[in-house]
């Protein structure tokens, strides 16, 4: 197939987007030189924006920031209704409680055990709930210590998207209802409950029930933010092409983007003026793996033709990574893709291409604010752990010394016995102090965890280890930040540098130097 000629990149935003928008962006830059602390962009892998010539964006929870509680409540209620109508669940399940504070991204659902759990990067589970009941250590050990955990197996489901949080909430509530001894409601197995809830949630999103309500009342479920448009305009400086790449269909994407961007800024009449290419109904992550034709759409979303390679300025559905890269005609390292879904947007694009990636982490701002507020308490925790390590080293050393001393005496070797008693007393003292410090550290960990989140603790840390979500973020996302609009505060050719990426022995060296 002959590759279509690549149009030259324009040199200024005024030429491409209009002088009115250029003036609006200029005024913003004059008054917003400093980046708010909680809205910084963080770097896992050095990235020179000067080398990025194409920036792609997901839509939902990336460009489109939803009002979380109203949207989750609507999803929850529609799913409950669907279970009753289509899956023969008793009407009594309408009593389940909407608890938006319970679920969060990065959790796993164990379909076999009926639990919702937290896992760290080493696949260690230290926290899980069965319904509303937090499992004790003995139960955690029984379920998750005797055999290796395989998170990719059918047994586990990952709550990777903010759209999936009502699913975790509803599943836990149904498990709670099924487990209550005073409940007269008969529900299927934990695995079947999951399958039914998953099917109901899929229907809510795919069947149009949720989208029709959002499109009917966009002001109730969506946030308009001029800084998102300004971020897009700033990223377009120097002639970068902006691409919308979303799983949403044309009618929904058009309605949402129209609400978010049309007439949002002086000179911005239509949202289409922001993007050089619109790709809807892409079916990520399949988009990155399959070889599918693009379907060209007219202004009403009707298919007018099919092609292997799209063209700039058009709107297309389906398609593939291969066809898009033929249009781009440059190495994937010149593409930056920005999305919120750790797997569909970030992991998949990173594995299947050489694109650079930026993950939108809505939870980041709250985590940063809490860490700032708890700075002194976090310092105390580091001191407790450091002291615990020192006492543990001394305790283990003395145990071995006492053991060998006793062994030598028992074998009849003529050595004085008095030092042994002093060693035993010293060992007991150290052991007691170690036990007290361990208890204090455990109490501190419980208290500090609840300061971050009543149920799950810190979003990024599980004890001293990274959560599984944080580890994936670190591995696959070149950049991460709380919202797309944060790019409005950074130069279009910013050199995002990794300031430090220390290994544990380097951290120890730094501590010793201090």
C-alpha cells in the first residue's frame, strides 16, 4: 500500500488553531509561571518534549474529568437494577449500600474467595475484605500464603479504571448480604456473583444506559476546565499534532467533547479545532495488537468508507496501531500517549509499541496533600523502622553468640561461665526493646494508614513496599501526573529529567553520609 504523503508540521499555534486562541494562551502563560506543588508532572523515564511530534489522548477520565460520586452512584444503581431485571436477583438486593469510600483503583477481586484485596509489587497480600469484614492474619495466611498468587489468572480481576469502582463496591456489598446469617436472601456463589456484576456493569456502559444519562445532563456529571484546553494548545506549540484516541463511540465522544470544549475559550468554536485526528471506538487494548481497517466517519458519525491508513483532519472508528504509524511515518518514540487506564492505555501501548507514555492519576493530589500534612509522622515512622533494624541486627547477633557459648560449655570446653549470664541478660533486654519497638511501629503503621484511607491506607505504598499499581506505574509510565491540565504549566519543549532513581544500597549510603 502506498503511504499517503505526510503534511509538513506548521510552526505556530496561531496558524493551526487561530490567533484568538493564541492570545488566550499567551495571557495564561504570563500569569502562570509557577507549577502548583500538587500538580507537578513526575518523571520515571527521561523524556525530551522537543522530540515529541505527536500527542495522543484518551477521553474518559483523561480529558474528561467526571464528577465521581454522582457518576458512581448512577452506575451502581443501574447495575443493581440490571441484576434484578436481567439476572433474576431478588429485589431485596436493592437494599445494598452505595459506599464510594470503599473501592479504589489498584485493588483485586478474588472471585474464588469472594474477597477484595490489596497486593504489593511482590504479590504479597496483607489486606483483604470479605464483604465488609476485614480478614485477620490467620485467614490471610490460609488464603494467600501457601500457594503462589497468579494475578493474571482467571481467579483475579483487576480494578484498573475509575469506571470500575462501583463494581468493587457492589460486589463487596452482595458478598456481605450473602454472608449475613440473618439474611433471607439467597445469592449464588462468589464467582457467579462476580460474573453477574461484571455483566451488569458491561451492560450499563455498553448498552447506553449510562451514556444516555450523561449526555442528557452533562453539567451534572462532567467538569468543564479551561486549563485542559490551554494544555492542549500549549502542547500544540511548534506544530505538534494532537490525536484523540478513545474507546467511546462517536455519538458519546462528540457530545462529551462538545460540552467540555465548545466555546470554552475565546476563539474556540468547536472541539474539533483542537485535534488533528479523531479515533473513536478504538477498542483498546485490541487497537494496539490487531490489524483492523479504519472506518471513516462523516460529521454525523456515519461510516462513509474504509481504509488501512487514516488521514489527518478526519474522524475514524476502530483501526489499528499499525495503520496509525503508517500515517505518522516516524519512529514511535516521537509519540506521547496520555491516558488513565494503567493496562489499556499505558501497559498495552508500552508493550506493543515504542510510544512514550503519561499516566493520569487522579488520586495523586490527595496523596501528596496527605504526605505534606503528615510529614512529621512519616519521619517518625522512618526513625522507628531504622531503630527496629538496628535492634534486630543486635538481637540476632547476640542470639547466635549465646547459642554458641552454651554449645561450647555443653561440650565440656573449659571456658568461664560468668560472661554467659551477662550475654543472656543483654540479649533479653535487646529482645524486649525490639518487641516494644515492633509494637510501636505496628501501631504507627495502622494509624498512618487510616490517615490516608480508612480501608486501604496509602494509594502508592503498602508498608515499606510499593503497591502493585504503583509498581506498574513506575515500570510502564514515562510520566505521571494528576490531570491533563497540568501540562499547561510546563514549556512545550520541556526536558523531563529523572532527578534520581536510587537502588537500596545507594539509599543506605546517603543515610550514612547524613
